[in-house]
C-alpha cells in the first residue's frame, strides 16, 4: 500500500502528491496559497470585484473605460510585476518544473511590456 495519493491544487489545479496521513495540502505552493488568500480577502471586505479579478486588468481596458490615471495604472502594473517576480522566486524555491517557470517568466515579460508602454 502506498503512502502517497494524488490531489489537485485548489488555486491552479496542478496535480500534487499528498501524504495519506495527516492534513491534506490544499495548495501546491506558497504562491498559490497567497493568491487564494488575496481573492478571499477581497471578497470578504465587501469588494464588488475580487482582488484577483482586479489584477487581471490590462491598460487597454482602463483606457477604454476612462477609469484611473496613468500614474495609477503604472502603479498597479508595477504591483503585478512584483507579484509575478515573487511567484517566480517561490516557484524556484519549490523546485517547480521548467514549464511552470517558463509560464511565469512569459507572464512577467508581457506585464513588464504593458507597464513600459504606459511610461512617458
């Protein structure tokens, strides 16, 4: 009989091995656990849009709706870049696979390019 079973991360859906004994892990990494917390915290405070959904805003959307100044969008974009860098750092610490690291790096490059376009 094996001591390990397969479960899925509640945030990203990635497969992970969990021990048959003790409390089962819900998340594959600290980064996924943090993103889940941020989403729950945003909803719990009565925000009409969860934090995770607000982070998924592109400069084009904000320009079309007329919401937010350029400085605000740059600040938001820099926050997203920092979060992606932290995710990449945590993924490296967790010895994630090259495919995961590549996805995070690609997202980081795209987000950095979006922020650069906002700069005067």
